[in-house]
C-alpha cells in the first residue's frame, strides 16, 4: 500500500491562485455565493494590509494542496497597550481529504509559526467542537436591542444630520473618531490610514467589493460640524460600530443612531458594555416620576464573540494569564470587543 506524503508549510507566492481555487471548491457544497468564487479569496488577500504569501499555510498530500488557512495579522488594543493577534481565516479542506485531521496539523504549524514571530494570541471564529481540541476557548460577547419612545427624544435628535462617507476627505476624521472611542479598551483593531482606505473601504457600499457583505458608513453632523459616525449592516437594521470625535459628541452621534431606527422604534447593536448603557442614558434620561415608564428599554443577550488561544507568556497580559482558559476569562472581564461587523477576516 502506497504511503502518502503529507507536508505542512508556508505557501509560495506562485500558489496563491491555486489555493484560492481550492478554497472555493471546498465551500461550494455549503452555499454562500461569494465564498464559492476564487476571486473572493484573492481580493481579500490583496487588500489585507501587510499580508504576504508566508501568512498563508497549507497542507499538501503527495504534492497537491489539500487544506489551508491564512493568518491575518492584527494589532488589537489591550488597555493602554497593544496585543499582536494572529486572526485565523480562510480555513478550508478539500472534500477528498476531509476527516483526516489535516486542520489540526495545520493549526499546530500556524501556532508555532506565530509564536516564533512573537504573536501574543490566536483568534478565530469557528465551531468550538472543531477548534476546542486545538486549545481554543470561547470569549462571550453581548448584543443589545434598544427600544425607545420617539416622543422622549432629546431635542438634539432633531438637529442632527446624517450623510454618506466621502472617502477622499473623511479618512482622517474616521481615524480620529475611532481612536478616541476605542482608547483604553480591549479588542479593537489598531487602524492606520491604509487599513481604512483599503481594507475597510472595500467593505463599504457603494465602493465595496461584490464579494463581501457590504455595510454603510453614516457620518453624523450637527450645526454643520462632524461629530462621529455609525456603521449599518446590510440588513439596514443592525448597527455594527459607533464612534464619536470627542466626549461631547457622543450625544449627537447616539441621537443620530436612534433617529436611524425611528420607524421601528428600536435599534439592534451587535455590541454592548456598561459604558454603552451610560452613553445611551444621556440621550434618554430616566424620568424622576417612578410611575412613568422609562423611555429606554434595553434587551441584552449573550452571543458568541470568537475563540482565543494563548501563544506565549506575554507582558501584554497579567502574570496569572498562563493558558487559553485564563486568557478567555481575562478578556471577558475586560469587556473584550472586537468589531466583527467591520474588522472580520
């Protein structure tokens, strides 16, 4: 019986098109038109800032590409510092080689590859039954549905205006708002101008790629001055990111979000924390009359926030964080918030 030659290695630049085709083949049986076309993977890799062929890892069987993944390198905010995260995406195994443990071999290679390059942790979105055996642990997140009465709007809600983003002139403004709104937090990607202009722009309509779900950036203005922005998912009902220029701008920005949902009298946010509750309370102050119903009702639900695996003992985390379980617990306690609607990989 012939023995197969199985090898795990970095991809070569000349193989990227073949890898994209192999990935498309592996997704065709699951539906989802954009992942069934190799152009989707090619465009994702082309627009990922700083990516190289070495960030793609493959398993070959007798010289043929059987499985693969890509490490999207991200610097994530970690309180006052920055953590280096390897975000695992574009994971695939061709149908003929499934059920043979290739993904586990591939992940082991990628973990060692990242650890040698001083990545702090690996992060992915995937099935816990598949990735738990490779050391990944779930980080829960929260989402909120906010119900409100339009008659209780702060008057500022009627003064705000919303316009479409202007990429040629708004990038610096978007950077400023994002940096202010995410300072001191845990999980938000560090975004430079290139990241905004290339990676995020190709996910925004009407400039966006046809291969990825598009979101809409809404710039908020009050009295002619820009105050912040919010991002709306393709369903037009869910807000996936909000940012303000400065502390005083939170009120007009959140008022604009509420106005966006005026017809439904509710807005869905795929993120939440106690800080966000305090911000909304400034827009809808609770009545001093206890017999009156509050104009603001918040429904919270825990949701899947991804999975993490510690790669090394890092000064980024406290000394007690010595394994993936401890890392997941620590990030949950810090209110880890990855903007999955926009930074997803």
